[in-house]
C-alpha cells in the first residue's frame, strides 16, 4: 500500500498546524462561523445534530494494521468507543469535541492519514473495488491509478471550489464492485484489441434527489492520458455546472441537460488543449506508484480441502459459503468481516473490534485491511489453511456473522440519530428489521438480497440501489418511510422504483416481511428477488405491501399468474 514520502508528511503536518491555529482563533472569537465553516470543511469536520462529526479519509479503502490501531485509539480517546465505516470507505466519528479536532488530525498524520477533502465542494476520497489486486476476475489492479489520481486531485488549485462535491471511482475487475454508474466520474479498466491497457470512462452518475446513471463518454482512454482527460472533464463541469441552485449543481444535472454525446464532445474539445501535455503519464511514473501495490510475499500453497472441517462445523461451513471469496493466488482466500451485529448500527465498529481486525490482519493477512462500501471490512490475503482459526477468532470479536450479501447485511446511513440533514431515523428501522429476521436458516432460504436504508434524499445509505430500498421522509413533521424495489449494483446497475405511499415507522418491518413472503411464494427455483420482480412486475409486491393478509394476497397473485 502507499506510504507517504517526506513531502507528503511535511505537507500534512503543515496542514494540521494551520488548522490548529484556525480552530484556536475561532474558539477565541477571532473568526466568525461563516469564516470558519469552509476551513473546517476542508479538514473533514461537519457540525451534525449533536455537535462536530469528523470524517477520516481512507483512500480506496486500504488500511495498514498500524493505521487501524490508530483509528481505534482515536475512537477510544476522542469519541465514545465506536466509529462508523461509511459507504465511501471512510470512517466517521460522531462525538468529537471541536477543541480536540486538531489533536485527532495530528495523531492521524503520525500514521500517514488525514481528513482532507472528505467534505466541501472538491474532489472527494477516491474509491475502488475492496477486492482490488486479489480478485479472481481482475483485469488489472485499479489501486495505482486511484493513487495517481488522488495525488493529482489533492489540493488541486483549479478545483478547490467546484459547483458541488465530486466523487470518483475505479474498477479493475470484470464485475463492477465499485458502483461505477453512481459516480460523478468513473473509470473501468479494460484492454483493447491490441492488448493495451486503458479505461472506459463514465460521467454524470449520482444518487440523491435526482438519481441518474453515469453515461459512457469514452470507450477507450489510453492509460497515459488519465490525468489530462480527468482534468478536461472537471474543467467542463467547473465552467458550466450550476452555481445558482445547490440541488442542481452536481455534474449529473449538467450531463443530463447537455446529453451524454454533447458533454463528451465538450470534454474532447477541452482535452485537445491538454492532451500530450506535461501531465501525460509516463511508464516510469506508473511503475513508481505501482511498486507500492506489489503483491505480498505469498507462499506456494495448494488449495485446501475443508470438507471434513465443514461437516464437523456447520456454522463454519455457512460462513465459508457467504463471507469467503475466491483469490487469484492458489491456497489463499478473501475474507469479509461483517460489521452487522444484531442490535448495532450497520457499519459501526467498536474500539475492540478495530483492534481485533488489526490483530487478524497481522496474523492472517500481511498486516493489511480493506473497507467496503457495503460497510464491512476485508482481509484480502488469508491462507486457506488459516480460515478455521480466523473464523474462531472473528466469532469471539463479533465479526463473523455469516450474512454477507443476505438481507441483514444492510447498508444504512447514520440518519436522524446523528445527521442534521436527515428527515428520519435509519438505525432504529435497521435494528427492527434485524430483530424480525434473526433466524439464519430463513436468511439463507431467502438468499442474496440487498436492503438499503437512507434517512433522507441525499441517499448516503444507497437506498436507490437496494433490491428493497427504504427512504426516510418528513410528513407533517413526522417520520415516514418510502419503499423502492428493484434497485441493484454491479454490471447491471439500476435504481429502484417507488411502490406507492409511505409507511409509518412501526409498519416498516412488517412491510418488509410481506415483501419477502411474496417473493418466496412466487419465485421460480433459483430465482433471485430482482429476477422474480422483473418477471412479475411491481403489482404483486405492491398489493401485498398494502394488504392486511400478505399470505393470502400472495396466494391470490399466484392463482392469477397460473391462470
């Protein structure tokens, strides 16, 4: 993984020193709130419902065990012992004290971390596939390219004050695990007919109040032009993006207004002034950055036969089937550590769990951990012979729920419990659904199903992408919840459709149960929730959601289908 050089360390140390001075001046009354606001936002500090919230950058979701331990110590010393891993692979602390914020940034800087550009109208933390570099279906490792773009975009003077925030993602595998189509700017690594490496480029995606899928603006961009083409895209947005209306300021609105073809034409026109200029990448520079992401010293291993262990330990077998993924190197596996314990907010990790994850990384995975946009953690390089030992240790730490990809593996934003923008609470709804679906056999019978919850239209919980999406809305000062169905991420990313009127909070778990009962009653063998929905349409699900007798309603729908 990338390590700071002397320039990086001096730059970040200077930044901490400047922010400490700014904070002291604000607390002394020498800076007004309007003056301090852009300064704190540049350092990842928001003012939320209960006070300051600090968002810490985890570039492309990669952490060393030392960095994870530092996050744990910060969470213990400056917060309440719990941190929240977000859908953009960052960590949020919800109970920091403003006078202590510079101390937190100083401790982060000691392990090559910061909170820069995690807020404000700038290019935000760049994300990628959490299985990057180890995925069996990978075309090329996207992390060096994400790091190159991160270095280019950090403190870029031309893009400090964009019309709105700007999010970038990379994917290097055949399966899109970075949700490219939901990003302002996204790059899919590909090879052309000559075998040369490059990118398919997408722009104008986003969730929120106006969910739009990113449009392809270039089929193949040769890798040397990554920075110059990115600059052309952001320049066009910076010049023509709306600045008179915050709700229409994202690049997705500009791309939609112009049309994908016209936006691409304008980017090409701008790129003509930049192409082959001084920011054109060289093989030497790419090799320099790529060296930070060289494979670890893998052993020569054979794939393990774990059948006997699985027979003796059914719980371990279930965990293997859900949380262990194929690795490109024989004898190794990728492991998902779930942050979805019943009764806890999805994505939350205690200080003890962070320390345990760091210990597992040192013992089982070359001292490295990943974060996922699904709000879980990943150990990317676990020898298969160690899987049973890891599972036993992870169970004791509350990190081994065999639920990855199942209904209770929910993506959930902090909602009204913390966020001042939220219309409704998300965490109590998630907990109520977790309690309703607490039987593992039932979850396995349901199978793969993504349920996502957002507390407002900003969609930090990615409700648009959930097979079942839940959106908190304000109705006459009360919290209600709108249901969408059919969203999905991956190569066939699409946004869900609203089924009808919203529901009171107390109704939501029962409505979810009705929707699941309808799916189980009407599905064909081997059919996923979305496949059943696509075959039958919304109506059977809509009727059941608003019916008082979901079992009979589902049976009646089946009779109509059979007829």
